[in-house]
């Protein structure tokens, strides 16, 4: 127990100077990119604590994004499920409808202060793409978003939003045409001109310093939630729950509570259709350490050690890797990583919509599904705080077309 306590305390000091969380992270890069990543790292450390940068980011978070997002007691859902009291951190109420705006504003501000002319990124569900296009429009920067053709069809409302906001959307037509290939495509475009472009990575993944930077910008979620929950209930939550793809919304909630050992923390990843290769994206459950997109993490791999094909009904979760800090937190057993299937996520989507009048994103529906399972096993005096990471506007056409009978609509 003593060793675990030391490890948990040390998470506040992570990553190390080379970008490692334990054995995970780092920067596995082509030689020509090493100097550029070092420049970004130095600029971030130089800029992030200046009064000017902090004041501008605080102003935008408050007046533009609408922070703080509220903590909401879901009394109807709690009554329906029975057991523990379920609360939600309402990141779906942010401008652009998800947690992604938190790090996009920070990344675009940094890019602008570094003198970059253009931000470039990948997107799966489209929420990162919309948030980055929004921040770029606000701060007068060119924006290019790479998105797999499968996800473009599935999340078309977000594609239109990106275009309306002035972003160039680049369809990715190779491989599975989903999130992993969108990252590949964006990275290749970034390599063509990294001196004037800034790759605004959309989660706590990628080479150092991005897992650190995105975590730092997202940790406002947990910092707010901790204070709000104490004000509402007089104590900390007994359980935290968040979905995990790359892992930005989860790290955003978890970071403030990592040293609070009585708070049990649960990350929820997609088991998809089943646990056969290509039918799920349960990276932390079935993966093993490997390198993808310039960093080391738990990774779903094929027989050759290459990233395996993945699937999730939620486009933002179908990634074969995961944030290096999540990989470390799994190893030290500070976070328990669970899985939820496509079917369970759809059921939770429907229950949440009809019980609380909140239409959640399919990504978030995985967290809700697990919270429902967990709550039913606990005492009514216990509490669960779920990160409601995004709203489901982007998903309703896809769900109506493919699961209308399941959720009871014509």
C-alpha cells in the first residue's frame, strides 16, 4: 500500500523531462521532427504560466466556453436504476457541445503565440474537429481537419459545422477510413510543413509534449468538479466514471482526484460487437505495450506487432492506442478499466434521453452504461460522478437510421 501511495503521489510530477509516464509516452519521431517537438515543449513551458496567457485562457473559458460547467444530480436516472446516487459533470453544455474546446483553445493560443499560421488535426466523432475549427475561427488561424470517410458519413452534422466555421475537411480514403487513419493522414500533411503548421492533437496521445499539454488544459474539468461536488454534498464522490478512447475527457476528470485514495476511478472503453480482433477497441483490456503515432502505450496489435483494426459504435473511441498516462494508471492499479458493448451503449443512450431529457454522445453513453451497472450494485448512500463529455446531436441521424427500432422511434 505504501508503494502504491508513493506512485500515485508521483503522478502529479509526471511526465518526466523526456515525456514518460513510467515506461509509457516519450517521443518516437523522425529526426527532422525532434527539434520541432523540443521547440513546442519549450514554448509551452515558457508561455503557459505567464500572466497574459493564463488571463486570456481564463477569460475564454469563462466568457466563451461558458465555464464552469455544472455538476448535476440525475435524480430521475438514479430512481430508475436504484442504488447509488448518479451525478454528471455537464461538459456537454460547453460551447461546441463537448470537452474538446478546453484543450483546443489552449492549443490554438499556443500556436498563435509561436507564430504558426495554420492548425491541423485529426478527428473521429468530429467534436475535436468542430472545437478546433471554432477556436481557429475565433483566433483568426487557418484550420485543416482530416477525417475518415466512414466517420464523415456517420457524423455528417459535425462535418457541416466544421465547413461552416471555415475549416478545410480532408476525407481519408485508405485503410479502415476511421480515426487511426485520420491521424496517419494528418501527420503526413503536418510533415510537409511543420515550421508554419501546428498539429493540434485531439487527445492525451501522440509524442511528448502533447499528452502533457492536453491533460493540463483538460484538468479544469476535475478541478471544477471536485469543488462543486464538495459544495453540493459535503464530501468527495465515491466513484468517478468516464469513457476512454484516447482518454482526454477521462484524464480531465481524474487528475484532480488521483491522490484521493478513497475515490474509486473507472475508465470505460468499448468492447464493440465482441472481443474478436477488429470488433472492439478495448485497448487497456486486451492490448500490450507498443508504439503508435510517436509514443508508447498499451496498443491493440496484430500478429506482426502492427496496430490492429478496431471498431466502436462511437467514432471517438475507435482507436487502437490510448494515452500513456492511462497506460501507467492501469499498471499501478489506480484506475480500473472496464468495457461496454455497442448494444449496452445504445441502451444507455436511450435510457438517458428518456429519463433525464439529455441526449448524450455515443462516446459518453459508454460511461453512462457502466455507471448504471455500477450504481445498481451499490448502496443509495454512495455517489458516482460521471463525466458527461459530449452531447449526442452529432449521432442522432446515425442512430435513427441504424437503431431506431432499438430505441423505440419510427
